[in-house]
């Protein structure tokens, strides 16, 4: 066990005169560069001003000489370390098999022996990591000497360790991310995480790596995705969130939200795209949107959606010079059936009524339920009164047959219908059309029910009869 105290003080008696071959045949001609002094002075200056630590040892691991830079690195002056054993300064954990194997080669080697990287105890008791190149040479007397060149790599290794930890944390985050993460360059997939493998319906990453990213982007979004990836890669600029659609290996289309950022991958500019599956969210949005604009009982458009469709129809009518008709339908006899048979039967009657009416209308006619037993029909491209009255007649015909509900007596209902025909130049056309159709419906009821009443509003004059 090494002592915490500095090693015993031994006089540092080695001088540069002990350096082998100072004036040998390989010595440079210093006069050519203007050096007038002794060659030994030059070597002394080089050694004493070297940033790396240069040390000279006996073959039995005793320090003979240390360059002044050792004080900057370990805190000891060269004289304080003279005669110390090198292994006494080593961290016990670093005196491992690899280090011992390098030391053992000193006895049988002349020239380069190897490299040792280990922690050395400093004067204040801390540790510095040095990378040491070990050589064996003969001094002028023929004695084998060990020459070591040591570089302080403490900070470098600490930074490398921090980088490794950072990369490991990032790798764990990416590998365990619930979002799909892909890396691609020039459109080619280079890396995919497990979440991406699952999202794309692949067996493993090899099913995806090397393929074109465009293969998996829905055709409607392919050009946008390509442009964003090129911008991120070439301009090194992050691209914000964007919703698009991908096509899985099994052909199923999924809605996704993507964020694209530039990264460096294997030393080259690349692109990382984070992909979040929003298929369920989009489906929920569609369901919520449907609920917001459709009647929950019949599935027909509700008053809000009908108003939007009416506004759009009036704009189209303005462009074509045609008219729009609104049919306000109120069921005769429904309240009695609902009270006598119960709300459950009443709800089923309303669903059947909606289905029958829908079956008698054109595909582009809009049928909506306004609530209770009230329905509305929107008819476009009305050129004459009969274009609207024929629709009203088909609605009434649809309700002639009794409605048979299981476990209940047949229910008979009819329809009183108010028809309002208008044009876009009417002041407040949508609201007025609905109001006038409602008023016409009440006039129809007063006439005896199961009939219709028609009114026209607007400034284009009365529509002709067919």
C-alpha cells in the first residue's frame, strides 16, 4: 500500500551529459540554423521546456531524472521524486495485468516497449491520468535505461467520459422513446428506433434501413416531406411540427405528426425526424366533429351543419342564378305515439322516419334533424316551384306506410311541410329562409296536416311553374 506522504528525498544527480549519443553521427548540424552553443545545451533546453513529462528510470523502476514539467502535472519537484519507484505513484486499480505486462517487457526489449495509461498520485493526494510511451535505450556506459514520455490526458478522458455518458443517455432516450425516431440522409433511411419498427409494421429495423423515406410517405404529402428534409439537411435548420400521413408496410395509412431537425450522423450532415402516431387522436377529432354537427339519434346533420350547408348553397346559387328551397318538416301524430308507446319506441320511430326520408331524396339534398320531431331539407338548383314541391311530395309519400316497431303496435305519422324558396340577394337569406319555412309549416298544419305550404322570398320575382 502506498503511503500518503511524499516519497523520500533523493539528490537528483543525473545531468544531460548522461544522455546517449549527444554528439553522435545522427546529431543535427546546429551551425546551419545559427546555433553556436554546445549541443548538450540545446537538448537541455528542449527537455526542460517540454510540455510533456520526460523521465529516465532504471530497469528496476527507480526514477533517475524527471523534467521540470512534472511539477506542473503532479505537483512534485524533480528532486522530491528522485529515486522513487514508479509503481508507488500508480493507482492500485491501474496496476493491472496490461500494465504489468508492459513493465515486464522492459527486461527483454530495446527500443519501443509500449504505452501505459494510468492514474498517478499528485502531491495533494488527488489523481491525474497520464498516457506514457515507454522506450528502452543504452546509455554511454552500456546500461539499459527506461525513457518515458508522459502526457496528461485527465481532462481529455473526463470529456470523453462525459460524451460517452451523454451519448448513452441520448441512445436510451431514443431507443425507449414511445415516438418513432428515424435518421435519414438524402432521403435514405440510416437508423430507426424500435417504436418506428412497430409503427411501420416491420419485423425489425433491417426491413426499413437502406430504403427510401419517400416509400413510406403518403403520395399527398411526399413532396412536402422531401422539401422539408432537404431544407433541414442543407440549411441546417429545424422544421416545426407538421401533420402528414404515412403508409405502413402492410398498406395501412396512419396519421402522424412530424418534427424534422438537422443532426450529424457518422460524421456527415443528416436529418432526424421524430414521428408521433396521431391516428387515434385524428379519429377522436373526427368523432367529436361528427357529434358537433350531427344528431346523435339519427346520425343526420344537425341545425348547425344545416345552417353551414345553407350558406354555402346560397353562394353557389348566386354564381349560377338559381334558387334554393328549404323544406321545414314537422311530424303529425308523433307526440301521441311517443306518449302512448314511450320514448324508446319514439326514438326508433324517429330513426325510421329519417331513413325513409333520406331514401327519397337526391344524394346532394341535405336532410337534417332540428330536434324533437322537426326535420329540414335543403334543395339546390331550384328553377321552378315544382322542383321544391315534388321533393315535399316524396317526403310525404315516404311516411304513408305505418312504421312497425318490434313489441309495439304499428305507428302512423305524416308530415306537415313548409317550403321557402329564396335567392342570395334576399336580406339575411339563410335566417329568413328558415324563418319563412317554419311559418309556412304552421300554415300547412292549420290546413289539415299531411300537406305542404309554399312561400317565396327574394328580389328575383316569382318562380315559374313547370
